[in-house]
C-alpha cells in the first residue's frame, strides 16, 4: 500500500526542491516551453471554466468561450486558482490587443503633434500615477485646437450613448474608434450565416446583424428556431444515405455532385403543375420577373404534351424551380394540415435538389438561359429561413451575369457576332436586376460587401410591358396590355439607394465627419424615389384581387425599412444630442408605420415567409422598446397602454411568422 502524500507542514518528510536542469549552453531550463508542449500534445483544456466545472461538463479550449457557454449564450469565466479572480476567457488577449491599439494610436497622435512643431516628451519622462489615482486635467492657456475627427471619435458626452452601452467589460476592451466598428460575436456552427459587417457590439439595441439581433441586452437569433429539415445533419447521416433537405451542407453536396445525383424527378400532375405555374406568376414573378410568361408556358406545355421532347439542363432547372418554390409556399401556408405539409415539403426538396444537381452544367455552358436558371435557384433559396446557400448562389450568379455583360446597356455594348432580339434584351434586364436585388438584400443583411457600385453598371430598367405583347419580333403596340411586374420595377429603382446606404452608413470604414451629411443626402434620395411611384400601382390597394392589392404595401415598406436602418441609433457616429434625439423619434414613428402595414398584411395572410422579414420585424420591435425605455420618464399612462397594445399586435404577427418559418 502506497504511503499518503505528506503535507507541506511535515517539513521533516518533505522532499527537497528540484533544481532546474541547465541547458547545454548553461542557461536555465525554459519550463514554460515544456508546459506549452504538453498542452499542445494534450486534448484537455487545462482548466475548465467555472460553469462547466460546477456542472461537471466537458469543457473545450475555444479562446472566445467554450462551446457549452456559447450554446447557452453565457459568459465563459474562469477563476484563477492563485488570485481567486474570475475573468472572461480571452480577457488577457483582449487587453493585449487593446494595448497594441492604444500604443499605435499614441504613436499616430505623437506624429501629428510633431508635424505641427510640438515637442513630445519620451514616455520615460512622463509622470506615472497609481491605477487608483488620476491627475486632474488642466487646460493650458494656449490650448492646441483639436481637429473635428478627434472630437467626434473621443466625445463621451450625451451624443451617441446608444452605441456605447456595452454591458460586458471584456467585450468593451475590443471596441475601436467609430470609424472602424468591431464585429459581433462569431458563432461556430452557423455556416454562411454569421454577420460580418459593422456592429454596435453587445449594446442594449442593435441594427441588422444577419439572423440575430440584440433586444435590450438579450440576443435573439432566428437561426436557432428552425425545423430539423433546415439544420445541418450529423456526419453519420451523410454516410448512411444522401441528404436532400434545406441545409447548407446538403446544398454543397448536391451542387458540386459530392453525393449521388438525385434520380430524375417526374413532373406533378398536369393540374397541380398548372396550379403551381399560375401562383408563381401571381406571387413571385411580379417582384422578380425572371421569366417571360408566354415562353415558359410554351416550354411547360411541351414537357407535358410531347413525350419525345428532351429539355436541356437550363430548361429543367427553370421548371423544377417553379415547382419547388410553390410547393414550399404550400408548406408554409398550410401548417394546419401536418400530413399534407410533410408531403409538400418532401416533394419540394426533391424538385429543388434535382434542379440544383445541374449546377455544374449551368456554370460550364455560359448562356443567358443558364443565368436565368441560376436566378431561379436564387429565388427559391431566398425564401428559405437560412441565408448561407442563397448568398453563395446569388454571388456566383451575379458574377456569371457580369461575365455575360448583363450589367451593361445594349446601347453601349452588344455582341457583334449576332443580332439580339427585343425579347432577349428585356430578359437580360430582368434577370440582372432580379439577381442584383437578391444579392443586395442578402449581402446587406449579412454585412457582406456590395459586389457592384452604381458606377459599375449602366443597364436600363426593364420596360413596363405586358408579357403577352412581347416576343422575339418586338413589342406589339397595336393592342393594349397591363404590366404584371410594376412592383418589381419599382423595387429595382430603389436598389441603387440601398447600395449607397450599405457602402456608407454600413461600411466597415465609416467617416464621422460626413455622417450627418450622408444621412440627409440619402433621405433626399428616398423622397425623390417616393415621388416617382407609379400612381396606377399605388391605387391597387383597394383592388378586389387579394394578390395585387398587397403590392402597394410592400412598396411602402421598402423606404420605411431603409430609413429605420439609416437612422438607427445604435450606429450613429455623431455626438450631436439634437440629431440623435431626432433620429430616435423618427425611428419610433417609422416602427409605428411599419406595424400598421404589417397588420394589414397579416389580415390578408400575405406575410413574406423568409428570414430577412423575420429579422426586420424583430428590429422594429426592439427599436420600439428601446425608444420607450430611453424616454421612460416622459411615458404617460395612455402611451404605455398604447405600447402594450402594439406589443400584443407584434406578438401575434411573430407567432404567424414562426409558423411560416
């Protein structure tokens, strides 16, 4: 039986201290290096965080916080065994990074001072103060005038207090000046869905951050509340059988033929196929007019009626994407019947993956019809509750469209080898603008850079013409017709303004000096856009047609969302109290207008079923609550009752959105 280890008090039994081995060159041994080697060769963390230690859970060595704490959205803290001090994991690294930033900033300020002929004393001659004492600042008589950028970047007065309400000290250490905003927390496992743009950090309110937002300090991520059909399957599931669901990994496997290609999916019954087609041209094509109705009807009738007809890959993708998109809409709109919903969902996935399996052929062929087919894949992916696959497909499709010159006006540039028909010219316009809308929407919400500037394209907007009057020979002006995609053209007009917003207000490097000027300039562009609205389109809200009467509501919603993002208090770069108060008032008024429109859409059962809409609604809710909290001293009983009523309406809307997602 082994002897009990002696205590430190038993000095007569204690072993003598070991003398460090000297190296061959005579220097003492580097124990830290030996410890680092052991840590690298071991899979253990070394010291579990406090939460995992108390709960006896397996901890890991993620420097931003262990996986159990990140999953629970808890602060990952570790108590030092010697000092007894609890620090957030990564605290020392953040302090070191902050120290480097401050040293670099000090060197920059010293260079600026010396460039103005001001002598800067070396650091060693500066007076050091204990950490508990600070010298009282004394302004010299001949005070050096500070430039505007200094006052804007260092002002801590009543200006932009919204963007500095970080509740976690360790996170505050990594925040830089206003010109370069830091990223929100990166979440492992969210493939393609992490927000990479500017952020107010973990303040009490946040603007767009992909699928997540901060509501009074509570993080809400819509990607956490998804159906199993959308989640990434486990590796064992990949090996057992092909996965044909809506996950990002399943998208990659099918698109790049990394798993067995889905067997050819047959067309639905003619009755159901025509029903899907009719609804597609009612609820999807008006907003994103990628398809020319007569051409598509000719194609689908031939596929149903001519057994010998062999459709090309692009034609198959277009037809099956129509079926996949509409079956998915039937899924989200028929949640009362789970059996039928499951059948629709399975069939929608099969049509989607069958169309996606032709991705390599579309990329290799490089024709207008191939880009059209890829645009149809973008339209289907846009409607899914997770954004990763859609962003990847939209970026690829836009690059291919640029390669084919779809971003250029045919008046300035056209192939000399052949004559292009009016129908092809109009389709080029429609496809480019539709793909650009999807790319701007997804990239802007995810904080990704815009692929194009306004100066990079000169293609005109599509002509507002009835599809039945448009053919290869031109536009038939002998008959009257009505354009079915005026709402899409109106949206296309707004996209350059959105590019302007994301390239300035939501740019990674922003300018505090021009912030107010940029905001006012963008608001002026919005006013001009509203003045350009088509009167016939905006009168359709009182139409008897349940489909077309929602067009004006979605048109009105677009500039409201834009102004909410533009004026959102969490990203203000000015210290002007008046301007920030004005912005908060405008945002609260906009949120009220948005609620009125959304309530009407809810009544007509016309809520858009995608993650962008859900995140936008949560943004409106959080901004409303934050605004009332900031002005709680001014809140009357009547205003409080109205707020309760509005929150009740929002809860009802989000309940319906939960069913749609």
